[in-house]
C-alpha cells in the first residue's frame, strides 16, 4: 500500500526479479480529497 505513486513504482522495480504484480487498485480513503492510496497485490516468482 502506498500513497506516493512515484516511490511505489521505484520500490516495485527493485522487487521485479522476485515478485510479479498481479493487480493494482486505487483506494479513496479520504473522500472529497484528491489524495488516493494504491494497493498492489504481488506474487513471488518461481
């Protein structure tokens, strides 16, 4: 779960050898605000 898409992308790139992104879902935790969280489901490779 991340609130910063740039750092989440960077972190996911670093884990790409070991994990595969299965799904990503934005979550509006703060209604009436432009801020979103994003949850990502990962599966271990191999």
